[in-house]
C-alpha cells in the first residue's frame, strides 16, 4: 500500500500507479489465505479458523511450551525494535523539520502517539499479570 500511495504523492507515471493496485489487492487477499494454509501443514492439529475473533488467543493456547517461548521471544524482539525505530523516526522527522524549515509536526505527533500507545498497552498488560 505504501508504494501505491508513494507513487501518487510523488506524481509517478500512471503505469506505476495502475500496477500498484493489483499488488495491493494481492497482498490483501493473500494475508488470510496464508493463515488458512497452516491447517494443511499441520493436519493433525486443531488450528482455529483465521476468521475467528479470538484467533491469536486460540493459536497461543494450542501451542506447546517451546512454540510459546519462541513466539514470545520474537514478539519481545519486535517490540524492542519497534520502539527503537519509532524513536529514530521521531528524531529524524524533528531533524528534517529543523533542517528544511518545513513543519513535520503532523508526522511527529502521529509517531509520538503510536509510541506512547504501544508502550502504554505493553505496560498495562505486563502490570496486570
């Protein structure tokens, strides 16, 4: 989706803009299909439906201790990386705003809101356990 929007914003040729539409649609369609193919990889396990509202909770509960440990390690690493990248992008937007003289205040506010929301949610979940 980013590339389609970037092509429109940067006024790329109409061919690139038109080609980005099928790529976006393919990505949207492929996402739930990948979740459904897990049933074919593990036919002996009762994998919850991808359309289930509590899919992630059920997947976590059906996993064994080793799988949970790996998932939690990956999630914690992704959480730490997300914090670093959001903080760096916040600083980069501030630097670009000062260097170019054009306000990047909207981007700075959005990034700050995302950073605060993610960390608040994490702290509330960890604190309640």
